[in-house]
C-alpha cells in the first residue's frame, strides 16, 4: 500500500514503539480485566504470539507494515501491534496519534463499519 508520507509514518511508528514495554501480567494485576491494559493508552504491552495473531486474523487490519499492523474496531483509536526481537507487543493509541497516522499513511480515520 502506498502511503501519503512514508518518512513521517515511519518516524511516528518508531516513536510509538519506544516506551519501555511491560508484560500483560504486570499491567493486568492493576486492572479489573484483561482488556484494561489493551484499553489504556501509552503502555507498550508484551503479548504472546497467539494473541497477536488472533487480533491480526479477527478482521482486516487498517494498515499493515513490515513488522506491525494497525487494528481498530468501529470508531475507536487504533491499537499498534508490532514485533521486535521475535517478541509481540501492542500499544493503544490516542485519537490524535490515530489521526496523525491516518494522514501520514493516506488511510481514512476510523468510522463505524
């Protein structure tokens, strides 16, 4: 897929992958459900490969990069799923981050499907 501004998109994805990852178990202990860490923005949460692939297969991603994909259901900010050193991670984005990525990638802002 051709992007509107590949350099800006690559920079955004790199920045969003930077925060120190936490394990799902360490964040879930502070949450009422397993979805808590996946709903909170700003955390980079380590997932098992099975969960990563489950989200990838759930419905078509909004955008797929070399080692990441953007997922969202309906009208919600994206989740950035990525692989680094054979480990799988997810980060929930804010609306501002989602809009910025959509603009850079040349894809529509999420709407109800």
